[in-house]
C-alpha cells in the first residue's frame, strides 16, 4: 500500500473508531489513531491468522477499525483520568 492509501485507510478507521468509542479530536488525531489502529489491527489479525491490512477493502477497514478501538481501550486502561486524549 502506498502512503496515500495508508492516509485514507487511517482517516476511515480513525473516524469509525471515534464514532464507536470516542478518541482524539481533530483530523490529525483521527488520522494518527487510524494509522496506529491499522498497524495494531494488522499485527493482531496476522498473528491470529484472520487476515491482513493490504489494501482499501472492507476487510482491511474492519481490521484497522478494530485495531484503533483496541488502541483507544488500551491507552485508556493504562492512563486513568484521561477520557478522550490518546
């Protein structure tokens, strides 16, 4: 995937994660959340043999979104008192 694909995937996954569980505000926070989520989700999905993040398809978007949600949940768990910032 090229850099433009990662940015688009990051924006989509970050936006969906923000809708579902909340997260950092602004376009930059959403982008970073989505890209980190894609990396985390891709790693976990590959380790479990579920799939990979290898393009702008529905499977990659779902994996990236789940990774972004997992990232928000873990950050909230290790930083008590913070509710929105990642």
